[in-house]
C-alpha cells in the first residue's frame, strides 16, 4: 500500500469509527507520551497527530483507534461495533483491530 493510499484509508476508517452510535470522540491513535517525536513534529508543522494508526505486515493490515464513548452507551459494546465496522470496511474479518476506550461520558 502506498503512502497516499494509507492516508486515504486512515481517513475512511476515521469517518467510519466516528459514525458508530455511541462514539463521542476520537483521540490520537498513540498517546502523546508514546510519541514524543510526533508531538515535536506537530509543534513544528502544525499537523495533527493521526486518529487512526495503520500498520502493514505480511499477515495484513493492523488498525489502532482510541475512542470516547457517550455515557448512555456500553463502552465494550461500542468498542466491538467500531472494530466490526472497520473489519467490514476492510473486507477482512480477521483483521487486527485494536479499539481502546479512553474516555466515557462528558
């Protein structure tokens, strides 16, 4: 997969995750403390940290997403729905999709 295709796919997956009922927000795919270089680059370039991380391997694509969940929804259920929506879009039922809930409610 080329870099522009990866960027386009990440944008598609971001929109898919945001559209899942119960998702209140997306957060940078890698916490800031794990990406000091990313924070420095963001400060210099003004580019936002990616909300969806994609990694290619011989076994396929791995996806990492960090979400906020509305208080009225079950966080585990919302996380499962996000993962399923991403897998459906990728047409890979066994794709490695990691969805972390980092905020619940307000």
